[in-house]
């Protein structure tokens, strides 16, 4: 797999900026989803997240 970059520095900068924005957005979304599932008062949501952590061998207690 090769990554090609443009020789124009403006294109490279915007690509890096877009990647950074996407990474930050994905991180924020992930944290919000984990927070929502972990502290949800809806039993089905909380139990699904709890069972998923156990199935991945991730300790949660």
C-alpha cells in the first residue's frame, strides 16, 4: 500500500489538517459513546456494553 503526496505544500497541509480533524472527531465520538453506554440508565444499553467488555477480555470491575 503506497501513499502518494502532492508536491504542492498547500495540498499536503490541508490533507494533514483533514486527518487531524477526523482523528479528533472520532476520538470525541468514541469517548461520548463509551460514556453514554457505561453510565446509561437504560439496562439494555449498559448490559450490552458490559457483555462486550467481558467478551473482549477487558476487565471492567
